[in-house]
C-alpha cells in the first residue's frame, strides 16, 4: 500500500469519506481550485464534488472564497486540522467515558472468566491492557511472546510503570525480568509455552500461547485468581533467585536435585513419605 492510500485509510478511521480524503489531499498539493478543477485533479465525479466540498466546509477542513465571481477552495493547514481533530476526539472520548461510567455498575469483585482464543487475538488484547497500565506489570512469559509486546512495554516503562517477573529465553531485554534457570528442562517437561501476565493487580491473562490459532488464555478480574497468579510468579522468582544465590556448585546441585525430586514425585509419594521429607528438611 502506497503512502497516499495508507493516509486515506487513516483519515477514514477519523470519520472522513474516501472522497473527502481525496479532495482535501488534492487541495494540499494545489490550491486554490474551483470545483471543476478539483474534480478533475482528484478523480471525484463532478456530480459529487460540491456535496463533498460542502461536507468539508462543515467539518472546517476547507474554506470557500469568491475570486473573480467564481468560487474557489482552500485547504485548512495540516497543523490546524490535526489539532482540531485531537481536540474533537479528546472531547468526545471524555463525554463518552463520563456517560458510560454512569451507566456501568461495576461489581466490587468481577469474577467472570473470559476465554480468548487464537494467538494473534491474545497478543492484540494484551497490548491494549499494557497501554492502559498505570503502576505495575507482572509477567511469566517466553521470548516469542515478549518480542511481540516490546513497543507497548517500552512505552509503559517510560511513563513509570514497574515491570517484574520471569522470562523464558536467551535475549533478556529487561533487567527487571529474571531469566528462568532451566529453560530446556522446563520445555522438555511442559512441551508448551504458557503465559501469565498481571496488569495493575486488576487484570490477569493466563494460558497456553504456543498453539497459534488454537492458543487459548483466560482473562479475568477475579481477585482470587489474581492473587493466585501473583503468588505463582513470586514463587518462581524466589526459586530462581535463591538458586542463583547459591555460590557453591554442590549446594546448587543439592537444591536442584531436591526440587526435581519434589516436582517428580509430588503425586506419587504416600502421605507418610511426603511428611518424612518435610520433617527432614525443616
């Protein structure tokens, strides 16, 4: 798509018709023009050009003047157009927000669970939540997904949002994320990429993101689900940081062997065997 077509698509998102976009962009290149010349230069049918110009005048994007008994048209300067559009949309969004908040009766604990399917849909929704983050983002995320949200995370960090969590990958872009100590072992056991992300302690996304269109996560604002997710990430941080803090290779190996034993036999130990392990280590 060339630049002009791309800009027309952007202007259409602001509520302008394609003919209105073409008329304004044509006038920017050459002005003043009368209706006939503008129709010819822009490719807008003569039967439609004056209707289009009337709409642009009402939207304060074009000015009409009389020149030698003929009507000619001038474009509003781009800077004025942009500032006017920003002001209009900000005002409209404020009005919508105020009215919508009056209508919306938010539950003190919104415990609904919403399933989002498809990796691209999951990433799109996640970027929206990150853009709205104000204080803190906690993550347990793989390199493949983290790369998809670099732009939004960088913007969040620039405005002072705190980033914490566990990272599965080789290229750690953020110092505040702790690389998982045994990625290959983890992947061999799980065979899937899981993701858990918490935004401001208000939203949590959690699920499998390695199945492309069959990926599936759960989004919720349930307080209990959020607390469990926070504990999960915090626990993973503790284990990885503690292992890294063990300076002796023997100590670290002993810890890892013990952790492997607990993980492997969690469902296999009898109550008595498990109680003896706890007693021995306490």
